[in-house]
């Protein structure tokens, strides 16, 4: 496909043209330096050609706002600081370019691209987006709170006193009733305070008032004031109360804590206390390192530390997030070249090890006070053990003595215990903040399952139950007089990026005429640029009523406030993933609902939940029957969610490839599944869908001859499918 305004060949819907173009790009890029912008663009285009992935970096889909859904994706070559901009003609904008020029074309809902030459603006926009993310934790030196002491005297924390202190010593003492205080009414005050502590503890708090940290001189007054008056943390959660004193005593601690229990603040508070003490002593350089498994979680941690630091003397503490997907040069400049040097480094393992390779950066870590590994079980599950050990060894080159290490984890299994022994020997203290008889996160969520015949029904069921819960939430808000009801705010998990993008568009089309506000539907997945991912996370976090369609990129650790519902279309890979997904709701004393929408071929997953985690659904729909009106509206919305026949085939095959990873485990009948999957093809207007090569390898029964045609059968060879609409 050629632009009318230029002879630049861009990605075409025709696979033959696209393959020819990719071959040309590879040939040219082979003669160019491997880290050049053109080479990077070549790799990105080749990845697109292989995966047929349509990406969008917009904050959501909003039909009323614009008819151009999505926007271009920005791939950045950090070595040369070029902004390589690359997007797809997927109801969004098309751009391909490097350096200062980019080809830009925009498409309507179903139109052809019209190209214009973009000049420097596209690159500058990319740089501006990156600067916003990289510099989001910078603080001004002064605020309205002054020194943050609120007219009271400060004090030094007595480390000797901490050695003999237990967290229960921080609980308020209930004075015994005497005739004097009974007459003065003190009995009433004491009783009220006791009832309050009991109430807070029941709602997910420990009963330890934050101000008691100042009374006992456990934490500096300015930090206590920031927690109480700035962040409104009037009481500590159990994980915060039980781990604070051991950490302040410089003990290495392995902490087991449930999701949504204030875990981030549990290590943020002692981190800030230790850093504040070091800065008062005149120490320079990095004093704390916090390692997170994902970029979004790392930025969330940095944001929480920054929010607490935005107060009084704490404003002098400098926090910087180091993650992939953003310019390493800009991160290093802000963290280490610009004075003062960063005090707290929050990073993902890969980017942290990358920056530590530079001796000029490593030297700033010689004053390291301690290290935190958040979501330690997840870090080890996804294969970061070698990187974590390499980071430890690299830091040991400049740090004298042992650095106290904190491991925070939802589970403490043999893998975590083994790593803890290797990391700090036998000196670790294990703090389990989960009482034996306390309900698990899964037990606090009202869980539902809906068993469908095929993916066409699963699409319809997803929309139907979202609409039902949305209406119910609105009615509850209108009828509520005490403010107990909450707006509908949901996270919906899909098995792949392609399905995330498509189902989000179906939802946007379906709810386009409702009064749900701007950007009701958000999308988030790992193939977006980091700036886009952060922008969408921020937008969804601030939203009051919305739904986030995502992959497992936010299944663990991410804290989005006031999430009321979790939907899953298709079963996750294991039971642990299911538990972590539903853990996005029912956090810190709140209630929540979850809906698992699965096919009849995956029904055994419900038995696995029962046997492995003792999870029983509150309501099971064993044979889903679609609502006729909803099904009709979904059938009208689906054609508006795709551009052409090729995209429809991509989505059809993407389901087969995604489900293929569990096909053997669930002993699925290939022929029966493909036959039922034809209804999904019908939904997208495909009379005779083309089974892709990778899908054929998974779903062709080698014991039977491959069929050459026919409705609902395996097909190969030439394209013969046609769009009904």
C-alpha cells in the first residue's frame, strides 16, 4: 500500500507485500550498525510481521471523543536517543520513522491511511512523554507544611530502646477504671478508644495508632506527621506494625503478607527513616535499593515513597525509578549526574544490573543501608534469580559489610526459603503476618463461574455480566444513604494482547451510547510503550467508574484503589494466577466480586481450584444461555472492532493458540473444539476461517488425515474466507 503523498511503502494488509517489505528492511538494516535507529525499526517491524499484533497506546477507547481509536506505538532506541515511531493501521494512526522525521497517517473507523510528513514534532512528543515518566518523582524543596514538625520538638530514634521493643508495645494502653476518672468521664474516653482499636483491627488494621510511633520515639516526628497528616494513615496495618521494629533494628527479614495489606508502606516507612538518618549524618549516595518484578509495580512503589516524602524535611530525599522501556541515559542523568545523587533506587532486576555495570554508577552505592526485594516469589518464578545474585555480587564490590535484606512475598515456599538462605544465611527473621485462621484473599471475594459452549458465548457472557454488575452498582449508589456503596470499577483479564485489544473495542462499541463517562474502557498490556503503560495506569487509578482490560501484567502487586470486580475470560495457566488476579479486589477490608468465564472444555479448572485452594464458587452457571438482546448488540459491535478479514482471522487463530497451551492438560478433543469454535468465526463474519500454521500444529489430530475444507474443519492452502458484513 502506497501513500498518495509519498512513495513510502508502509505495512500493508496484504501479507505478500508485507513480507517483501520486511525482507527489504532486513537487507538494508544488516549493513547498518546494530544499535542504529533503522535496525531497531527493522526488528520491531519483523516482530509485527511474525505476531500480527495490533497495538494501541491510547488511554482508552471513546467513540464520542474521536473516531480514531488508539494511537501509534513508540519504540525507542535508547543508545542513540532516537524515537522510532511505529504503529499499525488498526483504527488508529500509522507511523514509521526514526530520528527527526516520521511518516504519519491516520485512519478513520474503516478508511485508508492518508499520509503526511511529520517533521520533528513526533520525536519531541515521545521525548516529552518519557520525561514525564522519568521525572515524575522529583520534589520541590519547600511546601506549605514548612519543616513538617507542626511546632513540636524533634528527637533522635534510640536504637538501644528498639532492641527491647515489640510491636505489641505500640498498642494503646487501656487504663484501669478508678473512681476519679469515672467521675470525670475518662471511662467513656477509654472505652471509646478501645472500641476504635478493635474496629480498626477488624477492618484490616492492627490497632496501632500512627501517632504512637512518635510517642514511643520509634520513627522521626516529621515522618510520623507525614504519615498521619499528609497521607492520612491514622493506624498501621498488621504487616506494617509487625515488621517495622525488626527492620529498624537492621535485621534481615523474610515477610509473608497477603496482597492488599499495605505491604508497600511496610518497607517504605523504615526505608525513609534510615535514609533520613543517613542524610542528617551527611552521607551521600544511594542508601536503599528496592527491586520489583515489573515496571508498573516499581513505579507504583516509587510513587508511594514520593507521596510520603512530600512533606517537610523529607523533601530532601531523592527517589528515582529505573526500569526498561525508557531511556537509560535520561534515568542516569537525573539519578546520578544531576546533584544531589539519588537516595532511593527503585528498579526492575534487568535495568538495575545494567546500570551497575557502569563503575561510575556503582561507586554511588558504597553507602547502601539495605535492600528490599518486593514480590520475591514472583521475582523467582519468572527467572530473575541469576540477575538477583549478580546484583548482590556486584554491590559487594563496593559495599563494606553485610547489607540487611528484606524479602516481601505472598508465599514463602521452598524456592523463597532456599534463596533467602543463599542471600543472607541463617540470620534471617521470618515474619508471617497472615494468621492461621484468617480468611484468605480468595475467601473475601464473592466468586462466580459461567461455563459457555464456545468463545462466541464467552464474549457475549463477558459483556452481559459486566452490564448487569454495572447497572447493579449504579442502583446501589442511588439507593445508598450512608456512602457504603461504591461505583463499578473492574479489571478484566484476557489471555493475549490481541484479545485484550479486540475485546476492549467491543466493549467500547457496546457501551458507546451510555452515560459512563470518558474513557470508560482502558487497555493495558506489555507490548505498549512504557510511557503509555504508565499513563494508562495513572488514568485508570484516578478513574471513578471504569474497566481495565489487560493481560497478566497487572495480576500481581499492582494496587488500584476501589476495584469492585474482577472478570476473567478464559482460564489462567494455574491456580496461583487465579488467586493473584482476584486479589485486585477486596483489598484492605473492602469487599469484591469475581467472575470466571470459561468454556466447557476448561470446566475441569473448577475442580482444580477446589482441590488445590479449597475454592468453591458462590454461584455456578454450568450451561450459559445468552440473553438475546445482549447477543444481538454484541453481534453488531464485533464488526466495528476490526478493520478487515485478515484481522478477523488473526483473532480467530489467536484464541486457538492461546488455548493451545492448555489443550493437552485438559484433554480437549481437537475436532469438537474446532467445530464449536466456528461460532466464534461466525461472530466475526468468517464463513471459512483459515487455520494458521502454528494453530494447525496444535489442533490437527495426527492420527486423522487433515481435511482440506468444509465448514468448521481444518483448512490450509489459499484464502477463501469472506466477510459476511
